[in-house]
C-alpha cells in the first residue's frame, strides 16, 4: 500500500515549481516539512534499497542504510562496492524504503536524483556524527540530492 499522502504531495511539488528540480534534503525539509519528516522516519538509520545503473544501463539494487540530518542525506559504503562504482560513473539513483509488512501499511517513501562522492573532511565528520552506527575510515561517502519524490 502506498502512503495515502503521496499523491497530494506530488501535486504540491508540481504546483510549487519544484518537480524535476534538483534539491538538497534541506530544501525538501523547508518546502515540504511533512514529507521530509515522513521520509526521515522511513529511511534514517534503517535498511533501504538503492537502485543504480550498471555500465550496460541495466539496473542494480543494493541494500544500504541512509543517514539523514542537518539538512543532508548521506550514505556510507565499502570502497569496493558495486553501488559506489556505479554512482561514481553515473550518479543517477532511486531509493525505496523498506516496508514493515506485506500490507505496506506503514507507507512507502521513494526518491530519485543524483548522488555525489564526498571527499570533504568536515562533511564526512558530520555524516559520522549523524550515523546510527560507527562508519569505518575506509568507507566511501556519498551525498544524495533529490530530483523527484
């Protein structure tokens, strides 16, 4: 079952001229605080699914644990991870939250956009502080901007 509020929120994004624009998580929080809060509740510190594109253009799906806070959306991953290689080559992604049961009663949250490799020590320190686990030093860090929700 898809979240009952999603259709009206999508129309709201269209009406406000935000649909199709690249935005940060902070912009989502500012423009659509209820949607951002729902997304953070469904994603932050929980297993979610990241779809990336292989070199041949076919999709690849990976489990990962998003980090959301301070207006940012981060994901750490092993430096040898196929998802990291995919994102460095082509930053396009889709993320879908886990569902709590077969009915999907808790709602679904889906976003798409562009991911960017982060090599900034201050942003890395922020992501480590916000994480629900302890990322190891070797992990690669990506930040995700949002294009559609």
